[in-house]
C-alpha cells in the first residue's frame, strides 16, 4: 500500500508543478485551472493518515509523502480519525450471537484443543509522546512512555474487543478488572465460555462445570480459573 501511495503522491506533485509553470507555457486551459483553489482528494487524506498511523511517524512526514503541507494535514486529521473511529462497531465486535460464538469456540478447539474458548486476551504498549503535565502517568515499567492497550482476538487473530484509554503506568490486570467484557462474563451473558491469556493473575470467568485450574465458587456458583493458558 505504501508503494502505491508514494506513486500516487508523486503524480500529484508532478501535476502541481505543471500548474506552476509561467502563464505563457500553461495555455488558456491551465491558466484557468490555476484560479481554482486546490482541494485535497479524500483518497489522499485517508492514505496520508493511514501512513502516519502505520509508520508511527509525525504529521510532517505524512504530509511530505502525500505532497501536501503540514497545516493542511493537521486540518483534516481530526475528521479522518473521527471517520475511522465511526467504523469501529462495524468491524470490531465481540461474538454476541450463538452462531458467532459457536464458530469462534470451534475455531479455537480445532487450533489448539481448548474447549469453550471465546477469545484470547492480552495487552500491548503503544509508545507516544506524553503530555507534559501528566508525563509520569505514561511512563511504563520499561521507563518509556506509552498507552497500555488491551485487546481480545478470535481464533483468526481478528480483534473483537479493544480498550485503549489507559496510560502506560496502568497494569494489565487493572484494565481487565475495569473493562465491560469482564462484567459481561461475570453476569453470564456469554454462557459457558472462557477467555484465555498469559496473565498470571488473570481471572477467567466461566459457567463451565469442569473448569481448568484452581477454582472458587461465587454465590452465583460461577467458577474462577487462575491458571495461565498459552496459545
């Protein structure tokens, strides 16, 4: 994608350079086109933002690759990000129907022999430049600055749930304890299912009658597994 984007940006720059020729070299048609304010195509905006997000670069780099100015990039960046975020419910959703849950459980079982698994959970640190006033909150255990992102994936590796609002100093277990998915598991919304992960202290909620690992009974007779499961 990046190669196609660079080729597209080069063609745009070549067109702009052609429009900047002296009037006697442009001809009547090109002279009229210069009088029209240039608009940035939606494709260029989207590709420029995706390039910045994928490469971890700054606005200046994305603008340079796209052949536009940094102020222009900064102006449309919030709108493009809002448009991408608005598509999240369509592409990131936890299995909430019996058919989807059955497909996911069957996929995990065929892959590693784990029964009743509805997702694999883990956290990852995404580096960033922290706000000066709260810099200490974003400093993680490796002494770099980041946000700690929790993600759940299905048997295909597709993200089905994500929490990306905590700074890097927040521990993985804290994020899980305060996420909506944990509450849904406690409430029995998903029935006889498990979450697997590599956290040593991860609580895996299930209504399964023979759960893996050491268990304790709650008043609702649910089981809590405290064993590390690795995919």
